[in-house]
C-alpha cells in the first residue's frame, strides 16, 4: 500500500451500522418528539392567547398577516432575546404557560 491510502484509512471513521447510532435510539427519539410536541402546543396556545389580547389584522382575502404559530413563536423569542428589558413580560409568559 502507498502512504496516501494508509493516511486516508487512518482519518476515516470506523464503519458502524447507522442503526447503532444515537439517532436511531428509540427512547431518545421518543423523548425528542415528546419535547417538540409540547413546544408546538405551547407555541400555538401562545399565539391564540396573543390573538385574543391583540387580534391580528385580516388581509383582503380573509387570512391573517401572520399565522398563529408565527405569532406565538415570535413573541417569546423576542422576550428571551431582550430579557434584560422585558423581565416582567417574561414572568407573565411563564405564568401563562404554567397554567397558574
């Protein structure tokens, strides 16, 4: 063998079955899907709550300017990115999401 193929073989990862990787771990994958489902529910609930407090404007064709998901996603994201200025709003959102 020449030195080039030996060097390539040394840096190449050991071949593993992709089904043994953490991506295909059923328990971890189910936890991830549960977390994403919870986050989706919170975002949609937040969007509906915001729409109740301050309704979105309708366009001429009858659809809102933003989707409920987008409305519910942008508000907490904006609060978290500007946490020093919006501490009271952050606590209000946490109280709403906790259901108390």
